[in-house]
């Protein structure tokens, strides 16, 4: 068989994880940051029991900072709110909102990607890690939760919130089960409007 008759060997196409196509559009990010959302979901009331002044917290999948700004108020100027998102436009919107409220001193925006959160420098420091409506968007939820767990200090908490209906109870149970495999301890979770919620604590021993 001649070279011209030999079938060409093309590199195998990468299979795209369907979750990569589920990233929240920027225009929805603007809607989610609307002050009217506070009528049914008050971030301050939800998060205050788990945050101390001066603490380091992580808001994974922060979008335009609906929860981030309240976290900044709770930790105060001596605290840190590390805000993670895979879309720079979301972080740009967060920064503008934080500056208008005078909260940008506590806000630390970080662009991450589907391959990792980039929290190695925060390992064992976070009092709280929040994951609002983001686990279902990640390509590797087990790795995502592992990195969230690593960021927690002993006694720190991980709060996972997913949109009810968009995420089924079965899928939610499966994804949150990974947190218990990591050794995190389930605790009573706060109620969030039209959402599935789970709260875990990192052992102190």
C-alpha cells in the first residue's frame, strides 16, 4: 500500500465535559447580584453564624459578589474574602460593586479555571468556604471539594448551596457525599430560598 493509500492518523479529539458548557452567562451574573434578591435571600443572615471579624473566607464561584460583599462586611477591613471565578468579567463586576460600597479593601479577586482553584497559599486558613450554585458547573466536582476542604482550618466550615430543580436531590446527595469521604463532618445547614444546602465542618482533632 502506498503512502497515499494509507489512512491518515488524526489525533483523538478531546471529549468536552458537558459541565464546561454550563457556566453562568455574565448577564445572569448581573441579575443574580440584584439587590431585589435580598428580599428572599439575605447573605448576611445566612453567613453571619459562620464568620468572625478578621477571618479569611473563600467565596468559590463568586460571580459578581452577591455573597462576597456581605462576607467583606462580616470579616471587616482586617479580614480577607478570597473571591474565585472562572470568568474575568464576573470579577470585574465584583470589583466595581465592592469599590462603590467601600469594601474592596477586604476583597481579593482571583481568576481560576476548571483545572484548579489556586488556593495552595490559603491551605488551612479559611474559617468558611462557600460554594453557591457552582458545584454543578465544575468539570471535576470531587477535586473542587477537595481543594475547598484543604483551604479550611480545623473547625472551619464548607457551605454548599445548589439551585433546587436545576440540580436534583439525587445529584446533590452524590456530590456532597464526596465531602464526607474527605473527612468533613455534616452539620445542620441553613435554609436558602429554593435551594438545596449542605454544611460540613473540618475536624479539629
